[in-house]
């Protein structure tokens, strides 16, 4: 296996940082959208209750996304192991 060069490591790291940054921006956008949706349709003006609903929605979405990503990763890992 070839030793990675400084340039390839730099590009790999910058790609990971850019991906994380765009993910963070997307998360902030969804954060605002979900909060606005909850405030509009679920008891407008009730800050504490809206925040609890928001926390529940975000938690459920996070669990579902994490589950499916983990499942996809596991399947891909199993395919790679079968190839080798």
C-alpha cells in the first residue's frame, strides 16, 4: 500500500471539513424550518411546549437517520468483506 502524500492528506482533510461545514449549515436551516413549523401549527406563543415538541421531533428524526445510515454502512461493509 502506498504511503499517502501531504497533498492527498490535505485534500482529504479539506473535503471532510467542507462536508462537515455544509452539513452544519443544512442542519441550521432545518433547525429554523422545524421551529417555525412547530410555532405556526402547534400552540403558537407557548415557548416551552413548542421547544419540547421541537426536541421530540429532532430526536425522532436523528434516531431514524442514524438507524438507516448505520444499516447502510453495515451492508456495505459486509459486501466489501465478501469481495475480499
